[in-house]
C-alpha cells in the first residue's frame, strides 16, 4: 500500500464500506503497516470516521483497492441517508416501473 492509492475499508461496528485515498503510510519497528485515509472531497483526514481511539487503519480493515473511479457516486448514498424522503421516492419510483412492465 502506498500514499495516493484508493482503498476500500470497513470501520468496526459499521455496515457500509468506505472508499477513500491513502494519505499516509506508517510502518512500525516490527514491519507492521498502517495507513491514514482521506476522502478526496474532505478537508481533513478520516480519523473522525475511525472507531473510538483508532488512529490508523490496519491491513485487516482494508477490504480491497479501487481499479476504477466514478466520481461523486458516493454522494448518492450520503443524500439517501441525509434525506430519507429521497430514498422513499427512489424506492417508490422503482416499484412503479416494475409494476408497469407486467
């Protein structure tokens, strides 16, 4: 793992994986590698997102790396969580289109 690489990671006790860029790589005396991440559109690093007291992501937290990018797609999930009525409208419109095809 290296700075600039885009990784997919999980935070303990959260269901949704996060896709952010590695900001810093830290290697301790034992050769254990940890990383600090940051979202491209965020002003600060992700320590505020990590579990309480967690300063770095360990290899076990990393699910994978990105092979491509679709900018701003993650904003859709944020909007759906911040505005539940949008989620309702999306589900409602999906149901309407499914019913109309039969």
